[in-house]
C-alpha cells in the first residue's frame, strides 16, 4: 500500500486539534508541526495520536516546505487544524494515491462561517491543492499567505469535501479580514500599485459584484449578501490605505 502522511500546521488551536487529528487517523502517520503553542495544543495532539514536531515559523510556505522535508511517505495530505476529513474523503484519498499519473489532487471544501455552510461568494467550492506526491511538490517561500504548491506533474480534482470551520464568531471574521486587508495593501504598495480616488467606488463595487453575482453569493441568501457587502467594505479600506500612503 502506498504510504501517506497527514500533515497539520498548528499554533494555539487547542479547541480544534484533537478532532482534527482523529479525523486524519486513516493515514499511515499524522504529524503536527507546531509553532510555539502555549495553550496545550502539543499535548492534545500527542494524546490524539499524532507525532508532534516543534517547527520555527517564518511564513506558511516555509512551514509547508519544512513539513514536506520532515516526512518520508510518498504522499502528504495537508490538513489545517480547523478542518476535518470525512470518512468519505478519507476513502477517496486512499483510493486515488494508488492511481498512476497524477501527482497533485485538489480537494473542495465546505466552509462554515458563524454556523452557516457557504454555497458561494468565494467560499464554495473553494478547491485546495492539498494531496501531494511529496517528491513532486514545492512551495514558493516568497508567497507568505494563500500559498499554493507547485507540482512537477499532472493534477486532478477529488470529489469528496474537507469540512472547514472558518469562523465561529463575527469577531474572529473581522479580526482576520483586518489583518488580510493591511497585508494586501502593503503588498500592493510594495509592488508599485497606485490607487486613484475613483478606486474607492469602483473597487468595492467590483468586489461586491464578484462575490454576490459572479461567485453565486446569492445562493446563501441574506448571509451571502452580508458577506459580499462586508468584503466590499474591506476592499474600500484597502484602497483607502493605498491612497494615504
């Protein structure tokens, strides 16, 4: 049987890590790469059956490359601590890694935001490139967030879903969006992008239309409208920051 490791990056995720590890126990090995947790994450991961590897953190791409280098299985399935692998997905993963010719598999995700399972607005189907033939995969360490593996080979899509518990509260949602907005504004500034006053109107409108119409946020009803409007607001904030620079 082809060897498989589930790799989990973790930091202060005590509320999630036990259930995440247990959902990954279909693999030959579960490894948690922990970056200085102080809330008992390491102990809970070990108790659930994972091998815990303390890992310095520079950025997510670097952390995933460190995980690829640390395991010795043919395949690695990256799972985030706030995600769960369903039995159906586990069975599909074990089946597809026996197939020849494919070196990377994209998995769709069901994203839960404040208890609502999203059907659109950019949060579905939300394919993630997570199942990788280790020798054919690498992450560009210049890409600090929203990292995507580079695969030296063919890629395909899985049918079964990861379950992703994105945000339990609106406070969590807004805190992360503020961080992303500041990071994206700084990235655009570093890339030499200049904002114009008109962008304070056009960019938010485009963001709302993209999420609510193009990406089918209307399928989520009031939640889809609310999230599309919120993301348009953060797009406004991003270009406001650029104008002030």
